[in-house]
C-alpha cells in the first residue's frame, strides 16, 4: 500500500507540472485567439488563419455556451481558459483526495477494528460534506440541479437541510442552512470521535 501512496504522489507531482505547463501554453493560445477574434491581429495573417482553422473549431462548444448566456463570442478563449483551470483544479483535488483516503486506510488497518470504525466515521462525514458542497455549487447553476450526476447530492443532504430550514430563516434569497449543516457535521463528527475513541 505504501508503494501505491508513493506512486500517487509521483503522479500528482508530474500532473501538476504538466497542467501548469499546459495552462501557460493555453493562456498564450487564448491570448492569440482573442487578439484574432477582436481583430488586434490582421485577419489575413498566417497566425489568424491558423487560429481559425485549428483552434476555433475546438472551442465551438465553449463558444455556444458563451453565446447562450449572452456574452460576446470574442471572450470564448478566456472562458475556455477558465474551464481548463477549474477542471485542472478538480482533477488535482481528486488525486489528492484519493491519496488521502489510501493513507487513512493504511493508518486505520494498522489500528485494527477501532481504526476501521474511525475510518468509517470519517469517510461518512466526508461524504456528507462533499454532498453539501456539490449541492451548493449546483444551486448556482439551476440547469445542473436536474442532472442525474448531481441529483445524488440532493438525496444525501435533504434529510438534514429540511429540518434546519424550518428553524433557520433564509437571508433574503440566500439559504444559509447548508453552511450551518456543514459546521454541524464537523461538530457531530468530533463528538462521535471523542465518545468512541477516547
């Protein structure tokens, strides 16, 4: 198992370097494409022709989304760069999370039954906090909330948010119950761990 941790750490380190280098290249390409789209570079220039034939077709999906929300198509390269940065951060966070989970599993297995129980408690509360986070982010994008790959977060958290909504008033359009639930989960986890593992 320790070999798996070392391999994941190596993959994470290599991937960080590759994603950073890719981000720098992507930012340069996005800047050139933006300059072509806004005619800061002559549209009959070789660079402009290259961008139109090789880069713009790859950004067509992002351009459709940008146009759909009412933004100007010339901002497409910058939005594509934002998407790249967000997806890179999510990928690195996922690898770090897997590394952390494997490390916790190794530590728990060395403690025997108590360690396994502690691991189950920690993973359960980590899952609930993740579900809250996914639900909050999905609430910012109403079209995402109906998607099947997001709906699980509503099922995993509604049981704790519904009673909180009856007690805690919303602040205008802002529902603060997920924030309260997040901190409540941390407190409950600490209490359970202190009772079970003194």
